[in-house]
């Protein structure tokens, strides 16, 4: 469903709040969930001012519905992924609790990012259901259901383990599948180790905090050293507590990487769609070929048969009866019946050829469109990940500068002891 | 030796030429009253080894000395005091240089042990030569320490590294363990050499110079095992009695020692823990960098950036290693030495208390007229001298020790701070140059696109 006049380019979208709510679910049971406030602002041309045009609450499941709908209707698009539902790759001091406010906050940012990705996608931004998601308060779910997207969804796409023996897949898609596997594996590994590094770094910083307390107690018995010890201890406390902000920032970097970890799955979905289409195409071609062969056999079989029959007649003059012979060979079928069969097959073949033609066309269209989006995705990925790596460097620089300051202060205190 | 004590100054005070009887130490021990001398501190310390010959010459001068504070004859500004305690920084005044190195394993049928080579260079007259090389094992160091404690029960003898490490390594002959021990033994001997009194101890000299056979025969001399046991039994009995009343300053001292001991132990634990956490951080970082290289293999545009990040992480690893080694050189051994020192201090306090208790019990005996009063009075007289000697020795050495401790701790923590500053500076430089290279590339790419 698209609306050609509609464009989201001049609209600002934000997921501005997250709220814990309790309600009753479909089975009339109490449940707790988080709802997100989505605000849409249209930007006026002349003064660049934005006006709040829509504001509504959506829960997580709505986002999932939206995405599933998009997956079905835009199989050639690398559909942006949703943020994780459960906190993974967590370093142990960070809460893995889904209701933890920090996690909820990061989720909010992730969902906002999802909507912004959709809005900036040349194709997806025009989708009506997406537009309604942002604007239609009630009955949105019903509207989506009416599209019948669930029926259209190919269950085979979800079957992750299913392999289809495809004879001639487009090589680029094979490569892309490999790439997405590698990307997923390497980013997972990176995130795991990063979490461990964060854990250790946390330990180093926090243990220094103990110096603060002990220095303070020690300073009580010292005359000359006392002041220096006491103030140095204070700096140790500052140092120890600085790690919390540092690691919180790093968590945002991890989230950026996670998005591309989940994008790998979206890439694979497109590849699978191609595989399926190719498989269906090949199956159809195979089916057509076998029907043609059948037809041919039926047709030519008659000529050969009559030659053969003559032979039998000649050799079996006594017992010869045409009906009898044909019954031996064809069962109970009469030539009329055979003719009928041949005719039916010829019709099927005609149909099949049409179908094959359109499937071929479909397939080629798909490959063309998919590849266009994949190229777009690649550029986006390269740009985003480069930015992420640069922001990581910026974080490290900030951490180093803080470290230098704290230790310079501490050194001054020590030298005054 | 717990022999008789004379309220006499250290023989190392050494007035030149007129120094009757005993040898005067090397010519570079200056006159009293001079400012820059390390020997200034020596004047406060009473050497219980004193030959009686020196008495007459010096006793008059000694009475001028107020042992509780510095005499107006000598400058007592804290600044000059601080300058004086840094013996290591004034090589021109040192006349005894000791190094401990080359640990070697020896295997016999009964045991395996390690010996350390000890090289001594000196210009002191009482040494037969200017250079000595001997080999000693840990047991020998232990012997030396015990002899020094016997001779100077209320002086703060430098601590020895532990016999065994309780936690962690059980293996005695692990390389790190040996190296740590070697460094500690080196420190131990140098601290003795720098001590105004202990440096002239005879057993110390023999330890540094005697050949193996000479040394082992010397070790066998002195109070036998049984008499040593007898002494310690008496000591225990006395300590059970408890000290009746410690003079105020020693109460303060004891209080300080208790709190200091507690705090320094905590700091030791904290420092060890930091080292451990840094090591584990380093291990993870070493795995972190290469993942970026792995990733770069499947990327085109991103490959260079990823490789750069990997090399930055690598640089940071190197910086971390450097920081760790700095810690283990400058901070950990110093803190640990003072942990051992705090144990030593408690032992010294105890010994002082014992001497006082001895006196107190005799005084008590006198007042209750339990035994021969004349004999008791004489004994009490001697004990009073003994107590005064002990107290004065401790007080003087205490001040010296406090100063040393302050400098050592200050220096150790300042080094720690410097190591950290250096670490962060190195990491900063690495990441900043990465950033510059990336933004330069950005500009390059942007200008290319415009073309």
C-alpha cells in the first residue's frame, strides 16, 4: 500500500517517552508492558519551525506488526531491524533486567532510530501503513490485518533451516549471504569481548576508589602527610566514579553495532526471498519441461505404436484385435481419451509457459530492485559504521583526557605530602 | 648485645683524631655541628656496642645532648632533615655500596636452595679491602637480621622479604618470586648500610665480606640455641605481665603503629588487586583488537578504518603493559616493604615494653622488699640505664623511620600517578592520530566527490 502523494521527508519523528503500563491481554490476563509515545512534527518550509501534528502511544508489539507487514510487502528491501527485546552482550555490572530504566531508555532510542530509518528510506517512507502507524490512533492493527499480509507471508521464508536446492542462484546473492553470516559472527564476537573489556575496566577504576577511603583514615594519624593523603584520596574517588559515565556512553556505541548485527538478518531475508523465487522458477520450469515431455510422449507414442502394432499383428495374426492390443498398452484408455489428455496438457503447457515467463520477469525485477536497495544499504552501512568507529575513538579520547586530569591532580597532592 | 649500656654517643659520631680507642669510621664522617651531614642523625643514636674507651672523651658532650629534641647546636629545620634522610640521593656521602644479584640454584642431596651474589664496594678503613664478593642464601639473611635485632632490640631493623608467599604461588623457585625476593634483599642490605648505627655493626660487616667457610664458622658462635630459647622464654613471661605504664610518647607511637599497620595492609591489598584487574583488562584487550582485523577481511570501504582501530587498541595494550610494569616496580614493592616494616615496628614496640617491664618488676620487687635491697637497687640502676638507652634509641630511630616512610610513600604514589598520566597520554595520542587520519580522509573523499 503506497500513497504516491505522501512523503515523510518534511516530517520529524520522535519517540519521546516510554511508560510502563499494566493491562489485560487477549487471554484476559494481567500483563506489564512498555508503551512508547510517538510524536510527529511537520516542518514548515518558511521558518523551519516544527508543529506537532500527531502524538500517540504504541506498544512494542505494534512495532513488530509494522515490521512484519513491511517484510511481506517489500521483500526486495533490506528492512531496518528493531532493537533487541532482551539485553544481550551485557557486562555484568549492567543490569540485564528488561524493566531496568537504562535499558528501557536505550530501547526508546532504538525504536526512534527504527522509525527514522523507515522515514529516510526512499521506498518505505511512502508506505501508507507506516503513515497510519504514526497518525492513526485507533484500529491501526485492524487496518493492517485487512491488508491480509499474514496470509501473503510465505511461511517458507521463516523456515530458517530450510535449504532449497537451487540450481542457478544469482551469485551476488550467494556472496551476500556469506557476507551477512560473517558480519553477524564478527559483530557478535566483538560485542562479547567488548562487554568483557568493559567489565575489567570497571574493576580497575572501582578498586581505586578504595584508596580514597583508606587514605582518608590514614591521614588522621599523619601530621605532614595528612593533607596530601586526604586530598589525593578525594581524587581517587573521582577517578573511580568516572567510569560509570564512560561505560554508559560506550553502551550507545554497542547499540550502533547491534543495529548492524540485526541488519545481517534483514540481508539474509532478502537473499532467502531470491532463493525462494529462483526455486519456484526452477520448479515451474521443471514442471513445464516434464509436462512437455509427457505431451510429446503421448503424441509420438501413437506413431511408434502403430508401427509396433503392425509388427505384433504380423506376428500375432491369430489373436490380433486392435482393441485388445491397445488395452494391453494403454489400459482402458481409448484414443479419444488420449487425445483429451493431450489437449489438456497442451493447455497446461501454454499456461505454464505464461507463468514461467511472468515468474522470470518477476525474478529479474526482484533481483534488480533488491540489488538497488542492497547498494543503498551498503553505502549506509559503510557510512554509519565508520561514524560509529570514529565516535568510539572520540569516547576513548574523552576518557583519556579525564584520566590525565584526575591523575595530574592526584600527583600534585602526593607531591605535597 | 643486651649488654651494659652507657649513655654514650655512637662511636660513629667520630670526632676526628681525638677519637680514643675505637676506630673512627671513614674520613667522610663529618664534625658535629655541620649541616649537611648524614651523621647528624647518628648523634641521636646510641650504639650499644660501644667500647668503654670512648666514654671519657665524649661523655661531656653527650650530656649536652637532649635526646628528646634536637640540640640547638644543630639545625633542626624540617627541610634540612628531609634533605638528610635521602641517603640514596647523596652518593658522595655514601661509603658503602651493595648490590644483590645473580640468583643461582644449588642442589644438594638434602635440599635445593638459591644463593644470591652480594658485591660490596667501600672506602671505609675498617674493611680490609675496597671490594668484596660473596654468596649468601636466604637463611644467612635471616641470621643477620636476628643478630641485628639482638644487638639493637629497639632499633627499627629493615624487614626481610617473607619466607614463603602464602597466597598465590607455592613454588619457591618461580622466576618472578626469585626476582621479587632479590630486589627486596637488595633493599634490605642497603637500608642497613644507610642506617647510622646498623651500618657499623660487626655482624653486618662479616656478612658482607666473609668467605663461605669463615662465615659459617662465625655463625656458629654467639649465644647457643638453648640460651636463645631461655631468653625468649623470659621475654614471653615478661610480655605476659604486660606493660604497666607506657610513657606518653610511646603510647602515641603504639597507636600510630597500630593504625598505620592496618592502613598499609589495606593499601597493599588494594594495590595488588589493581594490578590483578589491570592484568585481566590487558588480557581481554589483547583479544579485542584482532577482532577488528578479522572484520576488515570481509569489508572493503571499512577495511582501513577497522585496521586502524585494531592498531590503536594494540598501542593501548602496550601502554597498559608499561603501566603495569611501572606499578610493579615502583609501587607494589614499596607498599609491601612497609607492610613488613609495620610488623617489625610492633616487634620493636614489644621489645621496648619488655625492657620496661623488666625494670618495673624489679622496682615492684624492691618496694615489696622481697629480696636483697642492695642488689636490687644496683640492678635497678642498670635497668634504668637500659630502659633509657632503649627508649632513646627507639625515639631517634622512630623519627628517622617516619621521615623515610613519608618520602618513600610519597615517592611511590607520585610514581604511580605518573605512570597513569603517561599511560593516558600515550592512549590519547594514539586515538587522536586515528581521528586526524579519519577526518583527513573524509575531507579527501569529500573533495574527490566534488571533482
